[in-house]
C-alpha cells in the first residue's frame, strides 16, 4: 500500500474513532439502551489491533470522566456498562486492563438509589445535567424523567434559536427541565418561565434549574412556577406576558386534554400584546386516537394548527422509533 493510502486509512480511522468515542460518551451519560451503543466498531478494533487502547479511551470518556464523578448515571447502568466492556475485552486476545476492573469494583461497592443523573451533551460541548428518577413512573407521576418529545423539542429549538432569542418563554408541563434548560443555555431568551403542577415535579425542577446554574444568573431571568391548568387566571397569564409558549409530551391522557385545550385557548385569547404568542406543542404520538382527539378539541375551540415539517438536527441520543410531531397553534 502506498504511503499516501496508509496515511488516508490512518486519518479515516482517527475520525471514526473520534466519532465512536463521542457516541459512547453521549449514550453513556444519557443512559441509552446498551444494545444501541457501537459495540461492533469496538469488536472490530479489538480484533484488528489486538490492543485495549480503545477500551481505555472509552473508559476515560465515560466512567472516569469528570462529568461522571460529578453527575453519575445510575449504579446499575454503570455496572452493566462496565461488565459489557469487560466481556468484550475478555473475548479478545488483548491484555487485561486494570483500571477497567478497578472501576467495576468501585461501582459494585456503591449503593443503588431511586435517583440518578442523566447528562445530555450540547453541540457546544457543554452538558445539561439533570437529576431524574430511575423508575419511569414514581410518586404518582411520569414527570420525574425526561421523555423523547422533550429531547426532540430541544433539538428543534437549537435549530430555530431565533424563535426564542430576546423573548419571554412560558413552558407548560416542564417536567425535570431538559427542554427549558437547553433553551436557556443555547437560545438566549430574555425570560423563561418553567411550570408544572405536581409538587414533587416542581421540587425536582427547581433542583435541576439550580443544578445547571440558571437560578444564579440574571440573563435570562428564570423562574419555576406552579401552574394549575384548570385554575390559572387570565390576569396571571397576562402578568407572565409570554411571547412564546411551548410544551412537550403533554398530550398523553384523554382526561387532561380538555383542560389543556381550555388553557391554550385562554393563552391565545387573553394576550395583552399586539401580537399573539407563538404556541408550539410537541407530542410523541403513542395513541393516535388520543392525539387526533386533541386536535379535534382544538378545532372545536376555534384554534387552528399546522404541522411543522422539515428535518431536525440529531443532537441527543434517544429512541427515535416513535412518531414525534410539533404543531404550531394560531387563531
């Protein structure tokens, strides 16, 4: 092989290795399904190079990374991740890696908890770190974990920063705060109002806002507020004065759709501004009947909508199998 071809092959491998390390890191900190990680590349590297160098690099970008020390994924996830790395290494002819076994021993000795950190890496290299519950449903709510629609809406916001820059944003059903923290960190709103109604969710939301340094800064101005969809007054909505209203994964229960539509109608009708606020609702379409019922109730309330189309940059690591749709509302 010519020297130029050898150099090109080496450069390609470096690029691929860099991408693979980023994939492992992003997936690890977001606690993505282990099966979705790029294990095939690792196997091929172990086979062709007979070296544990790549595993060492993966370890440095995950369990030994400073972000893991500060905001660690769950004990169980780290244990399974390290066990899988060890299994792949032992199946090859490569030398053992002491730091890999040391890392597993540390995790095995750690106590499991009901909460863990998930970190979502932003394009700038920064991370949104959130304290979430390990269980999907806990304390009578699903609002203590990040859902796919919140991630998708955050990605859309990163592609459409001009929709938020210098504006007052009200988020309905903020959950643990992924979308809002991303917008505050990357889209330069003048004011951001996180809202929810469940007491435990609100406390977790406040913790995550503080965790990401938003409570300490003045730009944007950030607040976390209890907002009961059935009880909020027009006066309160006028006080907030939102230019933009967003919500992710709030259309999942037919029993609350009616309250949501009444709130959205109130928001659109009682605005004190000359220009009505822009309202964006992002939904994972799990039950087509529930989702179509939501759209029908919007129509019955005199609220029109259009589906926002076009590609969205894939920034975060999550399951993209489910259909996710963003609609913009207007009257």
